[in-house]
C-alpha cells in the first residue's frame, strides 16, 4: 500500500506549526496568512486535519492554557512531523523547479 | 459571556460521534469562540446573542461527521464496518448499472451494423421495437438489466443516445470508484443521473405520459442514493479490491445479462423477472452464497459483507414493495413479486445476525503506512 500524498490543508497546518506550538484558532489564522487568503479553514475542517495528523503521529498536544475562561490546547510538530514536512516541502520545491524550467523553455521559444 | 453562542455550536457538534467529541469537543468550542469573540465585553455580548455557526461551518462539521461515521482506515471498528458496508453497497449498485450499461452498449452495437456508428434504418427500427417491447412488458423493464425510459420524447435517437451515453457513463463511474478516482466518479455520476431527472420532471410537468411512483422510486433508490452514498469514498477509505470488482463486470454480464437476453431472444420473455425481481434474486443468491462464511464466525471480513447484503436487501425490498403498485390488476405478478420479496427476506435473515455482530468485532486497518513506519 503506497503512502498517501499530503493534502494542501495538512501541508499548511504542519507549516503553521513549524516555528512553534499554536492553538486551534492560531493555526487557522496562520494558515490563512501563509496561503495568502487562499485557504480559510473552518473549525470542522481544521479538527478533521488535526485528528488525522495526530493519528499519523505528525503532531501532538503541547500544553493547555486558560484564556478568557476557555482552555486553549496548543499543538506542536513531532520529529516525524518535522521530517514529513521537510520531505513534502522538498517535493513541492523540486516540482516548482521543473515547472519554472519548462516555462522558461517554452517562454524562450515563444519569444524567440 | 459566550453562553448562547457556545450552546448553538455545541448543538452542531452533536452531529459528531461521542468518542470523537470526548476527545476534541472542548478544543473545537474554544477555537470556534476564539474566531468570534473580540475581548470587548460590549461587542462580545452582542455577538453572543446574534451570531451562530455559519452554514459553511455547519457543513464542515457535517462532512467531518460523515467521514467519522462511515469510517475508513484507523476508525473504530463499528464505524469502519458501516463505512465498508456502504462503500461495498455503492460498488454493488454501480456494478449492476455498469453491466446494464454494457448490455445497452452491446445492444447498440448489434443494432448499428457492426463497425460503423451510422445505423441502418432496419436495425434502428429493430432496436425501437426491442425497447418498446421491453418497456411494455413491465414498467421496471424486463430484458434489460436496468430500466431506461421507453422511448424519449424526441423519438428513437434520443433514446439510443440516452441508453448508450448514460449506460457508458455508469461503466466509467464504476471503474473510477474501483480505481480510486473518487472525485471523477462523483462528477460523472451526477452528470449521469441528471438526464433521468430532466426526463422525469419534463414528463411530470407535461403529463405525457406522467411518470409513475416506480419511476421516481427507481431514480431515488438507484441513482440519487448511491451517488449521495459515494461520500463514503473519502480519503481514509481503503482502496477497493480492484481485481475482484473488475472481474465482476464480465462475470456478471455472462452470468446474468446473457441468460436474460437469451430468454428474450428465444421468445421466453414470460420467464423474465422485472428489474425489481432481478434485484431480489441477485441479493438472494448473494446471501445464500455468503451464508456459510457468515455462520463460520471466523472468516475475516465476513461481517462487513453481511452488513452490505443486509443494506442491499433493504433497498431491493423497498423497491420491490413500491413496484407492487404496478401489478394491482395482475394477481399472478403480485404473487410472483411477493414470493421474490419473501425469499429474499428469508435469505437476508440468514446473514443478518452476522451483520449485527460485525459492529463490535471488525478491526479497521491502520491509517497510513507512514504511521506504521513511525
């Protein structure tokens, strides 16, 4: 059974946690900013992603903090999560390099 | 402060399974309230009174609930069993539709003067006669695996196009599901059920001829319900056993469609079951074939198939009951239909206990290979 490719949402959530633990709504805001507004996670979708990533062992709870009478749970990347994110980033970067190379070739032909 | 807003959101979260809520509900509520409340007491008091979960928010929780209830890899056994049973049921209905499509395609090729797509007039007339004969014998259509409208308002050409194009679409939908292209399957399936809806609505509005209850029932039970149930084919759904399902297409064609066609061609159409009867017979045979596994209590995955067959028996039984209304003036057909229904229910009763047991003893496979390697 081949491993499943990482979805865009999972990629952004992992990226949001790459520089430190964040709570649920903090992740939503960070994902919106990282994706320049293209990905706006609803809470139901976010916790679907968090549950998957947690079951895969890519994230784990970090701590809980009280805020305005509510308990915020923070999440952090695990070592596996860091590795998976690095692999995915490399895959996407190499794909982007290929795309740019092909575009530059066709662009040269088109202008030449 | 956040009382009524929080209450409204918790009501939406009630859609989620208990085990999931136990683990995630408080966190979800906190994140939801964070997304609304500003920290300004006056503004928050107003928001708490006036605001609520948006339709998009409700949709996201609903989608999550469906994914959890119709679970895939990594889900609790009960939800995995239901997920697998729904996925198998959808594949089984799509298999019937695909074989029906193959049947229609073969019929069209036979009528189209082999090798060229331009039909000979006589062949088209023969097709028309065949279609009308089939439609006349029963509203649920004997002789064809799946009922199609008799002759569409535009005449024989729209009918042939409908039968060919929609029939082929079901073959593609089946293949897409088996091969894991779930999104493509959903899109093509929605396109495939639309012409029948247009046809039914147009007939309903013009009243020429007004569609009967069985036509709507067929569209709902064999078009809409399977397409909606395709939601069970989500990211966590384990891939279908491709080779078995693919082999089932030619096997079903040879074992089911060919004998039916032979009966029709040899003038023994009196022996042909209508589509509803055919469904009952197929489910009965499947239940009987599965009974030894269901009773052994040791065969892996038998419970999921018992649940699948129970679901299929429910659909076939409901359609059989609805189609009885077509035979109110034909006591013989009523007797035959009731016999089909009762025999199927008796066969389903053989596997039902195993279906009930499966809710507690079906282990789901681990979610991802990456998780195992970790």
